[in-house]
């Protein structure tokens, strides 16, 4: 029977090897899952997002008040520029020669600085805090469930409205937030 036990040992070793690989795979999956859960718990998922991908070209064009169909500002090219200087604050700026839209995802060290004494506007299900604005310019901060959105929109005079921040800028901010949550 020595020949039989010689055949059995490789099978046992192979079975043990398969079992060991299965245990290691399960352990690695659990670690990866724990890391993903920890990342979700600390709320850093949004730092991996590309803010330049959160709006389509048409959405940016509309946000800036450019109307390609009528030829208004037809010569203006919208250029997107990502700012990777601080990975904790993903930022993108779309601009023409005259108009611009800046989007930054971040967490402020103190929310009170952004919220106290500021007028508010509804941004979908969120609250936007107007930091400054005029007829076609709005600087808005929005608490977006896990991160804050900074939106700085300087649109064409044709996009001007009496409540530019509460209507036009708030609608753009809602698009960004919805896209970020859908991507995250």
C-alpha cells in the first residue's frame, strides 16, 4: 500500500492548497470590504470623483447662459480645467473668455463660517448658503450629505435673474450633487 499513500498525499496537499487559497481570498475580500466600509464611514468617497465629469457639456453650456442654437456667444469655447493641487478638495473650472463655473467638493473645518448669517436657498433636498451674488453671479456653498459643494457661477448677462442664486445657480448645484451621489 505504499503506492496508494503516495498518491493520497499529493491529493491531500492539493486539497489543502485549494482550501488555503479559499481562506486567503475570503480574508482579503473581508479586508477590502472593511476598507470600503471605513471609507464610506469617514465620508471620503467623494474625494475620488472627477468634478469635471459631474456635468455634461450641454449642462455647462446652459449653466453659463450660452445658447449654441441661437448663436449667442457662438465663438466662445468652454474649456474645462481640473485642479489637482489638493486631492482632498477635487475642483474643476469651466470657462470661456468671459463666463466661468467653478465646482469644488470639500469639507470645511467649521460649518458655522459658511452657514451663520447667510441667506439660504433650496438646492434639491439640500440647503445652499449664499456667500455672495448679483444678477448673473453666485457664490454658493451647499451641505450635500457627506461633503460640501462650493459653486461659483459667473454667467452671461442674458442668464441674469432677480433671484439668480435661488433659481439658476441652485439648479446647477442640484445637478452636480445628484451626479456626485450617483457616481459615488
